[in-house]
């Protein structure tokens, strides 16, 4: 019995040394820029950027293979943060930015199929099979990924009310200010 214990101890020591050496020898370094970019992204994993999630998009940005203007849920704030981090010029978002909105489920038509639960990338929809579902408005990112799978179309996007936390200055008009001639100038010109 003593020989079995010594054999097992010796074998575990050899295998432990082998694993330790392998961990040092074959270590894979992560890209620190990709980690910083991933920290700036909203982590909705919605796929609206053309990548399966935020981490693959961050890695593509770190390699310089993609543009910084594809994160729709992150909006302008994320775009500006990415431009600052990567030293690029901020560009307009690839898709026109929609007003912030949240999903609302109509209680009268919801059949409790749970397809919206499976589609929500941030788990903002709560409920159970054959029961009424609800949306946690504070968690909803407005990505609209819950709309297509709903068979009875009981989910609607409702704009978030503009209050102090959600208000921002409007963009200036791209049209030049028109100078209307005053009535005195029109009579003098005539």
C-alpha cells in the first residue's frame, strides 16, 4: 500500500511539473488594446455591428480591420470614446441613430412563447412559458432583436421620454440661416 501511495504522489508531481511547464511555454498573450476597446463597448452582444458579439468586434478594431462607427447601441458616446482611444477621427454612425427606446410587451396579445426571452441579449425580458412576459426597462438597450421572433407581434418599441438624464443639445442645422429682407430694404430696392 505504501508503494501505491508513493507511486501516485510521484506521478502527480511529474504531471504537475509538466502542466506548469506547458502553461509557461505555450502561454497565449491577449491583446491589451482589444481589452480596452471591449471595456468601452456596451456588451449587448446584439450583432448589429456585423460581428457575433462585442469581443469579436473589439478584436477586429484592435487589428484595424473594421471601422469604429458600427456600434449602434453604444451610440455617439461610444463612438467618441473609441475614436479617442484609437486616435482615429470620429465618423458618423453607419446607421442613422434612432431615438432611445425600450421594448414594451402588450399583455393582451402575449401568448408566453418565450421566443423573445431567447432573443434578448441582455436578459431584459422576464417571464416563463405560457405566462405573461415583461421588460425590465432599465436593462433594455432598444436593440429590437426581440421583435422578429415574436409570432403575435405583441412587442412594440416605445421612445424613452426626454427628461434631464436623457436630454442633450440638438445638432445644429446644416442649412445656412436664411436672411430675410426687411420691409424697409424691399421698399428701398424697389
